[in-house]
C-alpha cells in the first residue's frame, strides 16, 4: 500500500466520523457545557490545518510502522482507538 493511499483513507475515515460526531453532538453536548467558549463561526482553515497535521502524525507514528511490520490486525485496532 502506498503512503498517499493510507493517508487519504485515514483522512476520509477521520473526517467522516468527526463530521457525524460534530453534527450530532454540538447542540446536545458542547452547547450546554462550553457554549460560551464556542465561536459564532468555526475557523475552518485552522481546523483543516490541524486535521491534516494530526492525521499525518497518526500515519507516521502508528499506521506506517505497523503496516511495514505486517501487523494488519494491530493497524485496525490502532485506527479504532485513535
């Protein structure tokens, strides 16, 4: 598997899960607890930069070494935990 494919797969999975979480939990969880800290409009550029670096670190530190070692089952568990 190529590094770019793994990175893009991680991006799609992460953003999919995160989008569902934020759409469902913003009103139910965040507004009640930290609503006074939330911005009126989210800074999507800052969020995008954070996600890209976060996922790059996830791939470099967890996914790539495990795939190189042939530990596919451990890669799947690492994805579920991260």
